[in-house]
C-alpha cells in the first residue's frame, strides 16, 4: 500500500528526493521512516518522523538528509544531499501500524539509489 519512488543513479555530491505515498487511513498521525539496505549488508534505519513531526536521523546522514511529511498529500519525503557512494542502497519506506515496530507494519517496495561516478 506504500508507493516509494525517486531512486536512481547520481554522481557523488549530487542530490535525490525519495517519496513515499500511502492511503490516508494508514498515514495519518503515524510514525514512519526510511530504512536502507546496502549491497551485501543488513538493513539499517536511516530516518524516522513521528506523527507530530519529530525527526531522527542516522548519524552518518545527519546534516545531509532531511525527512519530512506532507499530511495533506499523505506523502513522506527523504531529501538526500551531498550523496556519497556509501549511500548506495535499496531504500524502503515504512509506516508503523501501532506505537512500536511489529510484524504488522506497512512497507514500501524499495527504491534503488546508486551513487557512482
């Protein structure tokens, strides 16, 4: 039910904006965010935003990435600036069904970000 988009190939130092659209019924007031899975590595949390707009970013992306949400459009964004090859990964958006992570959470299909010259 989550539609992630915006991935692609970009040169080091470039920017991309990922989007994650969802039905209002599962978007409104929920905590949501982005994970990524680099090639050959485990999935890792990149960013999280709560229903009231509080954000959390992974240390390695702090100052370069911004997570935001547009409640009128039921869409979450991940603005990624000054990208480096280490940011290459499949990026997944998610929305918590409840207050804490569970097997019932919603996930997007993943969008590939490749940072390479």
